[in-house]
């Protein structure tokens, strides 16, 4: 089950091995402390190495006979290292956190241009060069062990051995709709319908669906618009607090969570006439974090649902998709908690969908903070992707094979296998928006929403 246990990729950080290593390190700390020899700083590097080798997927908890959730242990280890000042600076993590923590629209725009638009383009150029010259071949064939950090040159090759996605929208969803002001709550509804017609839902887009892959947030809104819902968005750019918590910055995660909960109580008080009974998310880690927000105390009687579950309940279904076959990658942090995820996807796309197992290797910021570990995790996923795509093409099918998912980070991770498995990665709700609303769905939705479809309420 464990994402970081792939022996043939030299990755032997199984939960059991990590539990043993952590226990031995604790024994070493105790021994050195009690015998007053002075705690060896080297142990902190080893401790950090164990903590780095975990995608915090929590898949070890069910099979574990002694109920150890090594995902939680890894987070605790990261916190301990940070508090003691022993966490090593990582430029990849620092850049990602800066982007996620930013709330000012100008800063977000600037960082997005530098990191995502220019950074991804440069990475793809480097990938093409490395692929043509064969630099990445050895790494991809058999990833080297990752005990301790590899040299910089090797890390750079790990970082470019699979391409970052192209075609990421340049502007955020909020910028496109002109709702970046954090003093107003936008309510989006079809102006052609009566104002009190249609269920009101609160949609928390999170960073991945709003500032990174804004097509996901827009497709979610467009489909809510299509089914006649009134969509209430939070005021301004907000992160849920999950990335900070899982990276070992519990204090920052708690600060963000508390600030958001206070803000949402104010939103609920202002909009109590709307009777919001459903909170929608489009990201698995947002769902995991929002489950801790006690939303039933913010919007009494409400439930948390993933957009795909909501659309299934509303009877949205694609009928007769020709020329495309689908795989589904269920994220380690699946946002679908009310219904079985694969059943939801099959119901929505109206045909059989095969499951593509294993972690995609992106795991939030893992691919930029530890690209060497990510290469090893991707090694296993690549096998799964090739096998899944080959099975769908087994009868001579020559159309598109798409791998659908429901997590922005996985969308990025899966898009990196396009050259290996000949697949295209997409979000379920984006695929549905394309098929139901037409290829121009995004421009049409932005035009409709900005033509009198957005009410702005001061909060
Ligand atoms: S949380 Fe996931 S990656 Fe971490 S030890 Fe458990 S199964 Fe492995």
C-alpha cells in the first residue's frame, strides 16, 4: 500500500522500516543524552530523511496491525525538526509555501507568472533537452537510492525527467471574474433565473483549483451555474491550511484554519437569508482540512460534498462519449467521502472506467522538495499508467485515452506521464464541462457570469 515502498526503484521506506528507523533514532538520542556524550547532529539529518520519505497518504493505517498512522508520525517528525531549528532549508518547499500563503492578488499574479508560467516552460525545455541527449535515461530505468540528499546535479535531473504540464491558464479564476477584492463575498447565479430560485451552495475552491489550475475552479462554477445553483465563494484568495500542516508547520496551518473559520462565521451571519446547506470542494486535501472546520456550526445542518458527488446527485451524466476511453486515478486524499469514487466517475461519464492505481508522485510539494523521491514513486506509477492505457487499447482502439482525477496536484502529476503512456490527464468536472457545455465552455461561462451574474456582498 505504501507509496514509498517500491523495491525495484530502490525505494525501501516501508512504514515498518520507517517505524524501526525512527525508534532506533529515538534510542540513539536518549542514549547520547543520558550518557552526556552530546546528541549527534547527524541524527537530525537521518530523522529528516525518514520524515521526507512519506507522501502522507495515510494508506498504512488500515493494514497496520498496531494502528500506527505513519503519515501522522511523519508530520509530527517534521514539526519536531522545525521547532528545534533542525529542518534543512529547501528552496522548492519555500517557493511553494510562499505561493500558497500569499493572499494579495498582485503577489499571486507575480509569483504565478514567475513560478508557473515561466518556471514550467523552462522546465519543459530542460526536459526536452535532457530527453534528447539521453541524460534522464539511467534515472528513469532504475532510480538510484535516496539515502541522504543526492548532489545538486542529480536533483536537477530528477526535477526535469518528466515534463511539467503545458497550457496552465495564465490568469486565476478570480482575476477572470474580477472578484479578487477580499472585502466582498461573490454570489454567482444565472441572472435569467429568479433570485430566490435554486439551492445556495458555498464553494471553497482552494489554491489548486483557483490560482494554479483555474480551469478546475471555473468548470466547477460553470457546472453549478448550469444546474441552477447559487454559488457563494469565500472573499479573497484563501488556502485551507493543509499544505502548511503536512509540511510540518502546524502553527501556520492552525492560524490559517482559525482565521478562515472566523471569516466563514461572518460570511454565514451576513448571508443567513440564503440557507446554505451544502459546502462544495474540488480538492481532496481541502476536503480533509475542511472536515476539521466544523462547518455544521458555521452553516447549521450543512454537509460537505465533492463537486462530482454533487453533480451525480443532480443527475448530470455524459451519454455516448465516442472516441475516448477513460482511466480514473483516485487521489491518495480522495475528496469523495460520501459515495464510492469509482462509482461516481462511472455514473458521471456514463461508461465503464478502469482504475489506475498507485500514487502519481506529485504529492503536493514532494515533486519540487524531493524530486529524487518523486522519481522513485513515479517509477511505479508509470508501470501502472502504461498497463492501464495498453489494456484500453488492447482491442485495437486508436482513440484518446484520458486519465481523469479529482485533485489538482494529481492533475499535475498525471499530466507528466503523457509521453510514457500516451494519455491525456484531465479533471472529471473539466471533462464534463467540455462535453456538456461545449469546447468554449470557459469563455462562455466567464461572459455569462460577468454579464450581471455576480452579486457582490460586503462582509
Ligand atoms: S502515509 Fe502513505 S507514504 Fe507515508 S508511510 Fe503511510 S502509506 Fe507510506
